[in-house]
């Protein structure tokens, strides 16, 4: 099956230009994420994400450590954005997300990143922690398309999203890859500094599923469109894994692509924060894996 990225149709109709304008207007009173800081980022004001009008990127390169359906033979063209809308004390990418390591680029330079990753054979462009840079991502896309850019776009997010922002992306992103981190707001507040994660996350997952549906792949098994959900199992069931899995099965579909992740290790502030200062229990993870298989994911 030959896939065409949905954004090409929006570009040809002029709709993409309208979405870019709408997204850039939000920067004047920023409400891109649920924190709704309402700062004027076009004038250098910064809210929780500590980000202004220009994109901040830590690195961009072919990534071969992502899910196989994204990696293939050429890798996933990963762009790591600096800063984050969460404050996870166990973040494994904390130098980027929490300490702010990265460089400021123009949207023209961001567009050239897309084109370079396409030229060297990546299968997609994978935006890691993209929420606070949605307007810049869309503006760079509009610049890259006339230069021949046509790869699928992956929205790789913590899952802490406003539905209103996601609706701006409808028909632009073909692949969503959100986390479902917690089943409890108490745990989300304690370990990620946000008291309303569950409501926003579950509304966002439903909206993403509405937009793109079940994961679809080409003849080589490379993802072209659809939803891929990640769940990182945390020590002593901090993440409420069973509840998260049941929500996905009952409110979305047991046929979505679910990545149940066992690679947690104590990073950033976790070594000083019991019970995050330990690895996960293998028996608990295997029980979760059996549950996922029995449901039919």
C-alpha cells in the first residue's frame, strides 16, 4: 500500500498555512499545554517550559533504539527538543528535559533538519517532546515541503496534552506515540509535578485515536499512520499499570499498538527518592505482559 502523508493534502489546499498562522498566534498568550501559562513567548516571556519563540534542539539524528515499526533499516529521524511540560524526577533524558541542554535554532534551520534526515534515509521524522514547539514544527514543515519533504511525522509525547492543540495537528501528524504514565493524579503530582495528568492524558489519547486509528504499516513493516502507546512500568506499581492497560483496552481498542516498557532505571533525582531508587520487579512485569497478551494487544 502506498501512503501519502496527510499534511501534503493540507499543504496543497492552503489549510496548512492557516494552521501555521493559528499555532503561531498561540505563542502570544501561550496555552499549548495544559499548564496554560499565558505568557507572550514572541516577546521573550517564558512559562513553565522555559522556551521562547525559537525552537531549542538538543540533537537530531537517525535513531535505531525506537520501536521496530519506526526504525526499519534507515532509522527514525529523531529530533530531541529541549525542555518539557512535565518535571519527572526520574527522567532518563533529564539533561535535555530538565537541565535545558540544547541550542536555539531558527525555523528555517529546523526545516533543514527535516530535509537532511530524509536525505540520509530515515523513515520518518520523530519529534521528541514536541508540545511546546508545535508552532515552530508546523512552520518548518511548511518551509520543507516545497523542497521535497514527504516523510511521515511522529508526535512522540509524554501524553500531557490539550485536545485543543491536538486538533490543530489533525491531518498533519500521521503517527502519534504518546505515553500513558499514570493512573493516579496523586502519583503524577508526586513524581512529575502535575496534578491533572490523568484527565488530560486520557482525553488526549482518545483524540489521537480518533484522528489516526489503528497502526498501519507499509510492505516493509514500517509505520505510516496510527497510534502507538507507550507505558513505562515503574517500581512498586507507581504507574498503576493494570488500570492504564484496562483504560486502553476499554476506551480505545485492544488492537492498538502498545509498547510495555521494562527499561526503568533510577536516573536524575530517583536514586535519592524511594521507591524510585530501585529497578522494577521482574515478576510484576511478566504478569503485566501476560495481561497484555490475554487482552489481545
